[in-house]
C-alpha cells in the first residue's frame, strides 16, 4: 500500500468517527443532561453564581432549549469536521480546517466526559474513545506518518490498547458486563445467557491479551490482525443485532451510526499493521497536509 492510500485510511478513519457522532447527536441527542442537570454538581454554580433557584433552572424551557441547541451545534461541528477530514488535502484553508478539526476534537472529548458522567462515572467509557480521538488528532497535528517512526507507531498502539483493554474488561465483567453486550451476543449467535457470558469472557480476554501482544515485535502482526477483524466485527454487530428485515429503514436509522463511528476500531489497527509492514523499507516522511 502506497503512502497516498495510507493517508486516505487516516482521513476515512477520522471521517467515520465524526460522521457517526454527528448523526447520533442530530437525531438522537447526547448525554449532556447527565452533567447539566446534576443538582449536586451544578447547584453551587446555578444558585451561587447566577442567583437562580435550582428548581427554576431544571424546569426551565429556555434552559432545555439551550441544551438542545448545544447538542445540535455539536452535531453540526462534527459534520463539518467529517467533511474536512475526508477532503483534508483538497481544502487549502489551513487555519479554518485546523480550527474546525481542533474544535471537533474538543467537543468529542467533552462528549466522552459526559458519557462517563452518564454511566455513573465509568471512566472506561472515555478510554474506549481513544481510537476515535486519535485519527482526527493525526490530521489536526499534521503528523509525519513515517513508517520508521517508532514513536508514532508506539503512540498509535497505546491508543488502540486504551480502547481494546477497557472493552475487553467490560466483556469479561470487570467491573461489570453491560447488558447490551449480552443482548447482542444472544441475538447474533442465538445463544442463551450463560453461553453469551462465557463467549464474552473469552473474547474479552483476547481483547486484553492482543492489546498487550501488539507491543511484542515477533507477534504484533497477529495481534493487530485479530484487532482489525474484531474491531470491524464489533462495529457491524451493532447493526446486525438490531436488524429487522421488515423495518429496514428504521433499523438503518437507529443503528447505523453506532457502526459508523466504531469503524475506526478496525481501521486504526489496520493503519498500524501497514506501517509496521513498511518499517524495513526506507521511505521519505509523509506529511498529511
């Protein structure tokens, strides 16, 4: 694979993340109210700083409209970031595209923080977004994608590990096993709950193991191949588990965005595998823009 195709993969990776999140927020909203309606957290600000009674704040239609507006604003920024990602080289407005990408990254991180809050401060939710934050960061930072850059490859592997290890821990049931993991496994594989739990423990263990083995030179390519396959499989599982042949359009509308932003979980390991395959070849530095 030549350098142009490698860069295209990075752009596609960032594109899918932003497009999926834009679709999610525009049509289904986001977890922002978990933070903005937390009485114990925001009461000192609402009542102490703005001199506004908490009940009035929490029941205000104006505040509710502001939250809806902020959610819609985020979706628009994500959509613009998706377009800028896909046409990164063609767009010559360097300051504008870096601003949009930077804003998109900040808002994506804020979304992750709100997801943590929405899941009772489950920090694993934020770690799982490491891959989704990495590809846009490569574009924004204008990273030299050099196959002989060991620090770059190591950094990408760390991002992958920070996604796969928390995902694997959750699948194994540490600290808990999400109910939708069980539901998806039963619907796709036709197992019972006990079999689904056993299957999830095994693949969760493999997630963690391969995340570690990716740093071992002699076996890293096998670990990366597993993460490529499993990354795409878990992305399409969101679509497959909820698919109903009688309601195709509703199925696609309700589940496709979950698959789209998770495609990065397979694309980024693929990028690392390709970089490692080219490490022994002397190549000039590849600048994204």
